[in-house]
């Protein structure tokens, strides 16, 4: 560098940095015209999977219905939404993604369909849905009611963990969870496990479960009626209606994955204060904080009586907040109620296809209907029933008792009592009789 500078007579002077010019010559020496072609938008049109006829139809509809939008995109958007033309205000929040190419408006790499063609496009999207114009929308969240007393309303379910079956019981008021390992997945085993828990906390007023065969049996019905327990069953094939127990199952599995001792994991959960309540499930249920492995003073372990009214208000406020954000995030919409005699299509047990049915009456549970299909009564949630325009012949009236509306029973084929003719039968060394088929008796 010194050798190159020998050609020049340089006088070096010190100058303060604030008086120096910013060396930005390269960015100022820009070309007035650029020969580079923006190929992104040009390639976009070549990648569209669309017929020339449909492309021309969208062009004509865009020029006719979105003329103001195209003009605004090309000339520039106003600074505020209120200054924009009324027709294009709905696109203001997406203005940075909108572009115009070949008389078609794009949002990123997607075509903005003109209003007159949107119904046609929606039908194409849902063309494979047979009679239905679109999928069933999610309905608004329906939170459970907070009971006024501890252990008056209990949810239950059976779940698997590491190859073993467990029964879970959760109190709707305190969120207190009990998980008991089952010796067998039978009604008798479930009743014995429940007796162990009820002997500690007392009998609940209401017990809510799904429609599993263990909870739908006559033995379990007798157990509940003999002990003064009202048994509620959720909508068949709709797990969300038993959401308290399903949420408790997720909580227990998450705890057990992180801890080696299952019972101590449950103890830690029961002694941890609930969010926004500042009281643990054990305090809400038993009025005291059980001692765990963490050091605690005796004052914290003394029994206290929580304010039931205040706790209920806090739970209701928390559920209202959850409902607000759930409904806002998922764009829910209340489905139209079904009248008696309405033809619907739904899934029936043992069939992957949808079967026709007729709404008989509204059940005494929220969003639940009694439907008759193929001579059998069913109870289904509104989200499972798709309104249909087909005609179904009236079937013979059946007794509509909700206790028998869950699933059809599997009939055992009757065995003929006629003795088998062993005249031509052969006996093996193990003693089994082998009779030749009749078709070979020529």
C-alpha cells in the first residue's frame, strides 16, 4: 500500500469524527433504470394449476368486481383504513401481501377470488362431502358448571398407562384426582376401585362417565341407584362432553412421565395451588394442606375453611376467560337446532359409511338428540348430525329410553339343540370328533 501511495503527495491531517463525511458513495451511485426482471410474480402464473377457461373467468370477474381494489394496489394505499375506499377496507390489513398480475389479484401466492365466484369455489372444495355443503363448524365452548360443594360432582374414566389399566376420579369442584390401578377392566373391578376412593372422600351426588360397556351395564346402574348416586353419561363418541375426566387423564400421564413414584407425583399435584385460585386441590376438598416432601411450617399445615362462594366465583371467572379465548380463536358458530322429523346422516357402530336417520326428539342433555336409524334408537351430539335433504321412510315407533340409546348390543347366535349325527364322524387321538362336510357325501 505504501508503494502505491508514493505516486501522490499526501498531507495527512487529523479531523474530528463528527466533522467527517459519511462514506456512502456506492449507495448513492445507483442506476436510474434496472434491467432485472422480477421473475417471482411472472413464474407464479406459470405454476397455477388452472384451466384457461377458469383463468379467463376469474380475470373477467376480477376486472368487474375488484376494479377498485386493483386500482388501489397499483396507485398506493392510504395511510389509514378510514381513508381507503369502502369496498377495499376489508383488504387493508393484508395490503402488504396484495399484488396485481395479469388482471388478477394475488395475496402472496394465492388468488383472491371475486365475490361472485366464491360460492362456486367453496362447493369445489367440499365436493367430496356428498350432500353437505361444508364441514360442521365448531360450536361455542360449553363450560361445566362449578358445583357448590366439594365432591358433589365427580367425573370418571378408564385409561391405559404402560400396559396397565387405571380408573381415574376427579372432583369437579376441587380438581382433586384419584388414580387407582384396576385388576381387570370389568364392571366389578371398577366398582371395587370406586368403593376404595368413596370410603375416603364420601359418596358423590353425581357421577359422570362416558358410555363404555363397564359404565353402561346393569350392574353399574344398580350400584349407583343403591348408593343414591345420579349417573350421567356423556354424548356417545364425543369425548369433549366428558372433558373434566379427559383433562385429568392428560394431567396424570404428564406427571407420571416425569416422576418415578406415581403416588408421590399425585401428592405433589394435590398440594400445589391451582392457577388463579391460590388454593391446592387438597385444601379445597379437605380444608387442609397435606405434608409433602417440601419443608413447611406448622401454620401452613393447620386446617382452614376456604370461602366456597369466593372459590366458585374465581372458577367461573376462569372458565369464562377460557371460553372467550376458545371461541375467538376457533371461529365458533352455534349450529342450528334440529326439529323432530328432520332427516339426518350419521355414523353408526360397525359402519364406516354414513347412515340415514330421523330425529325423534331432543334429549335432556345439551346439544344432544335422539335419532332413529335402521330400526334402532341412538343418542348423538349435534356436531355428529348432518342435515340431509333425502327422504327416509317412517319406521315403527320404538321406546326411547336413554339408558338403551348408547350402542346396539351384539346378539349371540343361538346354537341348535339338535344332536349332531356322528355316524360318519371320525375321532382323532385327542378325542375330537371330525365330521366330513355334507357336500362331499356323493
